[in-house]
C-alpha cells in the first residue's frame, strides 16, 4: 500500500486515477485548485477513510509526505489553457519544479502527465517517442505545448542530476465520463451539441485526424507505468485507431440519433493535421494496449452526458 498524491485529482482523468488507487488499497491525497476540476467528480470518494482533499495550487510550494506523486495539474483543453496562458506555463514549469523538489526530499516516485502536444504538428506519422516534434514556440497553443516540453526537461534533469525516481507519459486524446460540459475538446463538444440538437462545428475541412483513448484504458496504462521499475520513459499512451474529425462527428450523430447538422468554421491556428501514437514501446515495456474501441467508449460517454444534461435541466 502506498500513500499517493494526485495533483489535478478532481479533474477528468485525475478523478478516475484517485478511484483506481483507492480500489487498489492505497491512501490518496487529491490536490486541486478546482479551476477545471469539480467536486462532483470525487464526491463518491469522500466517505473513504483513505481519501483526503486539499485545495491548493501547485504553483505555490507544499510539503507532504507521500510515496507516489501523479502530476495531472494542468488544464488540457485549448479553451481552458488559453484562458490564462501565463498561468498555464507557470503550472507546467513552477508546479513541476515544486513537485520534483518534494519528490527529491521525501524520495517519492513521480509521474508527469505529458501530452501528444509535445509533437506539435508532426512531420512523422505515427509518432514514436524518439520524434522530437514540430512545435510553434510562440503560437497561441505554445503555453501548453512548450510548457509540457519544459516539464519533461525538468523531469529528466532531476532524474539525471538528483536521482529522482521519475516517469513520463505522453497522453493522446482521451475521452469518457466526467469530462466537463464546456470542456472544449472535440468529443465532448460533439456529444453535447448532438444531444442538444445543435450544429457540430468542424474547424477546417474535417480531414485532420485524431486517435481517441477511453479513460479506463489510459488509467490502466498509467498504473502499469508507475509500477514499472527502471523505466523512465517517455512512453506514449493512446489508442492507435485513427479517425478524421468528420468521421467522429458522423459517428456521434449516429449514436445519439441526433438531427444535428455539421457546419464548417475557419481552421484553428497551429491545429495539428494528423495525430496517432506509436504504442510499440508501451506494448513492449508495459504489456499495455487499449481494449475499448471508439463506438463502445462513445456509447458510455454519451450515456454520461445524457444524464448530466438531464440533471441540469431539472
């Protein structure tokens, strides 16, 4: 049994991770500033005596005694991370420094949730971990893209210089229950619009591709990575199934029996054209691969949003 700290623990992925750790018998400290996280995501965990919540922003230092640190404290959708781009950079850089300092002091193992955005608009397809990326360092997305790249740099430097037990995962598009209604990411945007009978907005021609990993599969990969000895990463965690945005929109409309139309908006700045993980390293080192395919995962996610919208309407 470990005492685990999950920063961003009230968020979409973080809340599932807290739940999984508790089910495995761990003590869990959920730390969140509730910018995008929600108490609704963790209210079912409140009565567990091994669960604790701290409202805190990791940009400010904090002293805790823990065995494992999972750093998920950063808004992950463009709508939220561009809202205060300077704060996003601070969270990625200063927040990571604070957590690495804690890990160094208490000799904790620390996992950094990095992102496929470190590959930018990739020139190699699919993207292996050896690819260094094609990122615009001064674009409107760079607060997140470059912030996460610097966080990876910090992890590797603390590992090499201070022997901190570090791990890096690169998360590709993840979806599932507990996403915010106003999350701003494509899966939630499409589902909410379709359920409301509103148009589904596609930016550009809709031929850009993404790979969508259901949250349960991702958490399984995170736990396998954290338990793996003598492997720092980085390692891609994502579903290698590749879909165009127009295909995703059509699938959501079909599964929701919606009458919504698909409309086109101007292409967004620095929006990657193709995105697909090479997961051969995860398969080799972790014995991991996703098992929930898009249709099954979308049905579960649609069911969650239907119930959420119904509650809001009451």
